[in-house]
């Protein structure tokens, strides 16, 4: 069953004259995008910088509205994990407050709140002592664990992971990707997983949509995409993967 669907999404941004090439006034960030994401799967979105991945993620979450087209999201329990945990975590807030922020809106006693926060720290494998520290006191990987805890603590059914490991070293990337997989299995969360890195997409995703210039050019099972790409653009992307994983 699909948990998220979108049909014919169009989103254009107007760009000031003189900013781009002469005469350019509009960026077609999304130019007729349709997809379905099944419950419990990891759906990958891959494509070069500027092809519209983040814009699509934000539209599916309702953070921005499309110019036209429709989005059907069958859950209210949605979250996002972004690329740069430093800019997405308030540097003036302690980890305890960062994680509880989303929860405070949902009612619960103080001890209950602390229990849940401590439990989620265990899930992302951060020590309890982390609660009274600030984001700058952690490494990049640890900060991403905090961002994951903040998302997971609200018990989401759907998470948009937008380049969640792009700022991390390869070994740390793998740890975080494994953690995300483990969390998905434990809590049966559906992911939209955005990356420009095909190795990461191959490791994480059940199905993959390849985007180019605001359009999906290929949308199939991950295995099929990686063993027999059909679109020339997918072939081009695949021919440039370094073999690490
Ligand atoms: N608020 C905005 N105003 C104007 N243009 C925008 C805005 N947001 C996105 N764009 C433009 O829309 C296009 C798609 O942007 P988007 O951020 O979705 O790409 P992306 O695939 O996520 O790229 P990246 O891999 O670099 O994150 C780009 O050309 C971008 O410059
Ligand atoms: Mg992006």
C-alpha cells in the first residue's frame, strides 16, 4: 500500500533577471513529477545537484506547496533528516531540549518525557551524558545521531532523509546508514532517501527514481536499475560510481 503519492507535480521558481543567463526568468525545479512510495520501503531519489530532489522532498512533507499537482500523504507522522546536522541543530540548545522539542507538542508528563528521550538516545547509541551538552561538543557523525534521535522520538511513519550522510567521512557514513536501516526495521518507518551518491542509494534503497532537470527519467527496483539501467542518463550516472561498498 502506498503511504505517499504525488501526481504531476510542477514547481517553478522565478529567478531575478541578470542572475542567470540573459532572458532566464524561471527555474523548472519540478516539471511534472509523479511517484508512489510503498509503506515500509526505502525509496531513493538520485540525480545531480539542482535537479529538484530537495524541492520534491519538501513538497511531499508539505513544507512548500507545488504550483500544481497533488500530494497524498496517508500519515501525519512525518519527519525530516537533513544533510548538515550542524546548521539544522540550534547551537544554543542542549541536546535534551533539541530532542524533546518535537515531543513537547504531544502531551506527556516530565518523567515520561525523560524516559522517552533516554530510550531514543539508546536507539541512536549516544551516552546519557549527551543530554546536557551542546551540538558543538559532538563530532559530525554524533550530531547526525542527535538529528536522527530528534526525528525518531516523535514516532514518525515517514521520514525524508535528505543527503543525511553527505557531509561525513566514508566510515562514518556507513555507520549512520546502518543505523538508519536498523531503525527502519525496528519501527517500520518508510524512508524517502535523497542522495546524489549512487553507492549510498544502492546500499539503502528498495526502489529508485532517477531525476534530471526536474523530471523522473527512470523509476524501478534498485536491483533492476543497478544491473540493467535503461535511460542513457542513468547509464551515465552508473558509469561514474567508484566501487567502495
Ligand atoms: N527557494 C528557491 N528560490 C529559487 N530557486 C530555488 C529555490 N529552491 C530551489 N531552487 C532552484 O530549484 C532547483 C532545484 O533545487 P533543489 O534544491 O530541489 O535541487 P537538489 O536536487 O536538491 O540539489 P542538491 O543536490 O544540490 O541539493 C535549483 O535550480 C535551485 O536553484
Ligand atoms: Mg538538495
